[in-house]
């Protein structure tokens, strides 16, 4: 069987109405035989499971990165809360100005900037 004939058979096998039994018969008549080693099935399964293991490793990596992110984020939030508490303690009151870290002298300048007067 020529290379061109094999290509035609391969292309015709891709169509939806192709009959795989007819193609196999044509190939066998041309002298093409398929023979697999005894450990072929084991090799195929080993390749499949090794690919699945690499996907599982990626999933585990993403899970560990998420847990690390949450730990860092919670630590950052705790630092911000401690900073706010220290601002409240230094200002001596729990007001809007103490949350923003502003003293009374800045209130008038902010009002002027916002109103344009």
C-alpha cells in the first residue's frame, strides 16, 4: 500500500459516516497488522495516571497558595486594626477625624478645598 493510499484512509476515517471495520479490513488486506506487546496496556495506564498526578500536583499547589494568601491577608488586616487603635488612643477620642488621622486644624482647610471658598 502506498503512502498516498494510507493518507486517504486516514482522512476518510475522520469523517462521521466512516465505518471503522471497513477501514481495518482494507488495511489488513494491504498487509498492515497491528500487534501490541503484552505490557502495552500497563504502559498506557502508567502514562495516563502520571498525567493525572501532575494535574493533582497543580491543584494542590493552588490550594496551598490560597491558604498562604489568606494567612498573609489576615495578618495585614490585623496590622491595620492595630494601627487604627493606636490612632484612636493618640487622638483621645473615637471620632471621624481620629479615624482619618486628622486634627482640628485640618478640618477648615478640607472644607475650603471641598466647597471652593
